[in-house]
C-alpha cells in the first residue's frame, strides 16, 4: 500500500507538467484562430489620392438618325410596269432611271388627245367666223371673245387633256431627283403600278441628321454649333456632327429635343438607333471614379482609408461623365479615397491596400 502511494507521488509532477503543456497548446491554438479570423475580415482595397484635375462633363443620350433630304417617288398612271432598274440599297445618281411603265396605252391616249386638239382648233375657227372674225388673223380677236370661243369650241378642254397626257408620259419614267440611296422599293416588272403609294424612296445619305433628347439640367452645357459624336448600336463606326436645333421647350418627362446635322452619313440607315456623346471641359474639379461612390440608405457615401480602416463619408456629387463624379462636399483634397473593394464596407472596417 505504501509502495502504491510512492508511485503515485512519483508520477504526479509529470501529470501536472503534461497538463500544463496541454493548456499552453490550447491557448496558442485559440490565439492563432483569432488572428487568422482577423486576417480574413480585413478587406483588400484600392485607393486614389483626391486632388483637383481637369474634368470633362459628358452628355450621353440615345437617338435616331433621320434623313434630312429624301423623296418618295410615285407613278402617276396605273399602268403596267415594264422595267425596274433599281433595288433596295442601290446607290443612284441624279437623273438615273429607276423604273418605267409600258407606254402602249399612254402613246395611244396621246394620239387620241392630239386628234381632239386638232378638231377643237377647227371648231374654234368656225366659232370665230360665226362672230364675224377672220380666223387667219387671231391677233385681231379681242381677248374676251377669244377666251369664250376657246371654251365653246372645246379647245380649252382638249389642250388641258393633252397636256395631262403628256405629263403622264413624262412621269412614266421615274428618275432619281438627286444622288442618294434607294429604299422601300414596292413595285416589280410586269405588275400594275400603284398611284396610292410610292414606288420607292430616294434618300440623300450625305445629308443626314440625328434627333435626341437631353435632360433639362443639361441644357446649359449644350449650345448650337457644338460638336457631337454619334455611334450606331449596330457597328463601331463613329460619326461627327454639329448641333443645329435645340427646341426651347421641356416635355412632360423633363427632356428637351435636340437635332444635330452629321458631317457625313455614308453607311447610316434612316431610322437607325445611335448613341450620342458631347464632351465639355469644366476646368479643374475634385473628381473620383464612379465606383468610389456607393449608396447607403438612399444616400451617397464614399469611404476613405485612415490608419488601416475604412472611414464612412457622406458626399454630395455634382456633374458626371461616363466614369467619374465631381465631388461637391464630403471629401477634402488629399484624402485617400477607396474605389475598389468598397461594395460591402462599413464604418471602420479593417482594410488593407492591395499590393500589385
């Protein structure tokens, strides 16, 4: 029994030592976990130093291209179309033949009307003779008498019908009124021409314009004669133009209609949707990237980097362009403004600047 007590006393210090060692290991592990947790909570960010620099304000809008000069080309007689010389998208020159009608009926009508005019002239002579005038000396007939004689003889009506037929013959061949591009061809050879709708449209694509709205607040930034950049959504081509009209009225949605003439519209289609951009230098401003400004409870907030923490700042922005805001108040020149990694930051969140 005494031997067992001695053995217990002998091993007691070792047990205490093991227990102490085990406790130290546990504390060390807990400390490491906490430190590791702090590292995981630290957000990586990017910053810029706020300073005044040249700032360009951009007016960006959506609009449509319009042809400033176009002509709808009509047939004037419902006759058979004999030839169609153009197709949609074809470029034509002024005076170039677009289409023409079969001339058989029109030529026959011309001959009939010519005969009617000849007969009416004979009847005119009879009327004048009946009133005592010499038909071989028309200059001696008073104007009022001649006017009445022309009506009684039917010459007035006959000449009007003949001139109308001659006009129809002239219009039986459609020609381009100016250089341009053909659109909306609706007739085909060997079909009847319609007089109710145009055979085609000729568009002068060297004379194109763009119509677009701007906000009421942007009116002070845009003036007639200023340059705009136009980019179709269907391509990466860029066109330039100048503002020609600013409608001095604000509509119900707070927009103002603007029109700009393009320097060249080659390659553009009437009605195509485009994006319009106009830049204006506003001098030196305190400017931050748009990504630096976030919304918190409906208010604009920007975070600054101070002593390893993100600091919450309510800000007021002014003008903007495609990628930047003007800062009116809330930040000071020299502040380290966080513009990346700020999506989920709170006040005094631990942060560290990304090393690249």
